[in-house]
């Protein structure tokens, strides 16, 4: 079992991509605002202020999981940082009770989750981040009195906030993380996915699993997107403009209006398509920050998806979007979505009408 306080996992230490074109992916991440730590024809590494890393390796590299968790470019392994060696040993022992575990010479622990996701754990010295945002003035409150807003030149993401994967059993995926890694249940978009937080973090979620039963989803485990923490909406908008000027595709420009805000987590977001159809990179700002005093909630997917958007997909627009959010400490919302066997199964109601243009609004 994980430590009782379950704060051992303190965030995403790195994500490892397997890609076809190292140079093109390097150009993408430089334009996105990440700082190169090392780059060559064989690999590239980017270092964020928090100490997290993005690692690019070519397909077939011995450092990638084998067998490949899915065909094509994308995240091949998520490496979670652990606060102490003692806690790493406790987590490794817990995992080994359910799945095979391997070790590197440096002590890094590797395993494959039951849903097919390769993960690793290693001791990590997470760095404090220097971050600043301008106070927000309102008609009755002027905390930015006699001050101009911070002027920014471009987006410089500070952290890796979360990763998102499609899962054939999203309830089971969360419960595996909870059982062995001490992740917290935060929110449930009913029939769509579960948001979970590592015990040693405060961002709304560290990981989100999306239901493979959805018509927009594959029928197997797959990477969907990775989100990077920015200071404010100005930084997100600058990043969006720069990526557009550089010719990178915004995956939501014609669907949820480019930049928008999720109701379920309060986060402002903007997605860019990673080269090689490798998933999406998200600029992310002003999300909810929570601790163990947070009460999990279950949401209707239409209500939880968008607070505002310039051009949201029709399924998320209109005056008839139900106010449908309930507190869910007892997790009764999980019951209809538990799996007894693998395989895609029919889904009913409005979720059955989702199309690819709706994908990033969920």
C-alpha cells in the first residue's frame, strides 16, 4: 500500500515521447516556449522551471518501453516524481503486488498499468517556480491601482500540469492509481472521464482518463494531450498567437473557439496539435488548486465542459444546458461505468452524438 499520507507522488518528473522526426518535434517545442536542455539528431530534452522535462526519442530507441503501447508518435512513458527513497520503495512494493515491476540501475521503477499505460517512478527534487500575474481590477475593486498590467513577450510554461489518456476502463484506471500511488479522486465527468490529483500536488488534476466508449475515442489505450501551466490568460493568448504565426495547427480553432475556459476545473486553455498526429499540447492557466478538503463532484459532460467560448460546438451551446453537478463523496456516479470485461461498448444519450469537433471541449 502507498504511504498513509499519500503525498509521495509530487508531480510529473518527465514525459518521454517516441517520435519519427526529432527535428520537427524540437522546432514545435521551441516555438511552444520550452527551453532546450540538450538537442541532437538522436534525441532532445527540454527543461521546465519546475524541473520537469520533455524527452524526445526516435522510435526503436532502447530507452522506450517495449512493446510500444500504441502505434505512432506520442507519449510512450509518464515518469512520476516521488519525494523520498523510502516512499519510492513503498510505492514499488505496492505496484509489484499487482503488476510486474522492473528497475533501472539508478533506481527508477517501471511498470505497465492494467490499461496498457507504461509509467515510471523516480525520486525527484521538484523546484519551486517563480510565477507572477497582474491583479484583476473590477468596477468595485481596484487592486491594480496606479499600475499597468505585466507586459509579456511570449509564453514560457512553468510546469507540466497534467496528462490525458484514453482508457478502455477509465474507472479501473483511476482506481489502480489510487490503490498503488495514492492519487485523489477530484471530479467525474459522467461517462466521459475521471480527474485525479497526485497526493503531493495541488493543481486540480495531474491526470485525466477519457472513456474509450465515446464515439470520438479509439478502442485502445492512447495518449490524448499534455497540459503546461502558464501564469495568466495573457500568456496563453500570446502563446496561441505565436503558435498560429509559426504555422502550428490549433486543434480547437473551429470547434470550441480557440481559447476557452472549462467549467469543471475553471482552467483557461488552448490546444496545439503536436507534429506527427502525436496528440496535443495545451497552454493552461487559472485552474482550480485544491487539497484534501476538496469534495469530489460528478458533472454532466455538457455542463462541465465550457464556461464560455467564442464558437463552441452545438452540443455545448444553448439555453437548455442543464445545471447538473452533484457532490460525489460516495462515488455512486462510478457504478454505471464500471467494466466487467474489455472492449468498446455502446454508449447512450448525448454522449453518443459527440464528434471529433467536440473532442477538446470535454
